[in-house]
């Protein structure tokens, strides 16, 4: 997941972050000294994912030419019931994050700036571990809350 514009910048895709945490490095690849794991094909896994519904605004549409992260980018509201890879509820703060699209998920008709409701699937055995399972446009007048709890 891509995180931007936050006091503690975590600017890497979530899968890379997880791998980096496991390996103590900032990138994955053959030189890391621990077993490297290539990105999982999007049409495998996610057999029984955790599902979270959140709302947000589209920051960027997917763009294969965008360097670093070509995925759909959404600023989403805080997900209070988000669980980490151990199953512990840790919450996910409001952030700008990438959303790889589940196979067959169409975002036709959506545009930058649209407010949306997203169902995110998370399977911690996958890399990246998350994807958008569905996205639907919501009323443009919807008031979204991107605040986060104070530390
Ligand atoms: Cu997020």
C-alpha cells in the first residue's frame, strides 16, 4: 500500500514493506539474503480474505506508466477494525493508498476526485496482501473524515 503525506512517511507498497520488515531491508530481490518472493499473480490466492469496507476519494486512476506505483490511488477513511498479519486488530489510519484491482474489477466511469466506497480484501499470504474487490461511486456530497487519532 502506498502511503503519502503523513507525518511518518511510509512510501512503499505494503507488500514491500512487509517483506522489508521480515528481512530487515528496504527492497526485495535475490540479494536480500532471505528468501525473496515475487509478486503473487493477481488471479491466485485471496481464497478467504479479510474484508473491510471503507470510503474515500480517488486520488489517481491506475496508470501503467506511473513510476513506482501504477495502481489506483485512494485516500481512504480510517479502518478501525483492520487486522495485522497476526490477526490482531490494529486499525489502519486514513491515508492515501494504492489499491490493486481484483481480477475482473472494472473502474470504468470512475474519475479522479470521485468519492467511492471500496471493499478491500486482505490475504497476508499474498504480495501485495491487499486488493480492491469492489468499488462504487457514492454521493459527491458525502462528507468524508480523513482524520486520525492523535498519538
Ligand atoms: Cu491504507
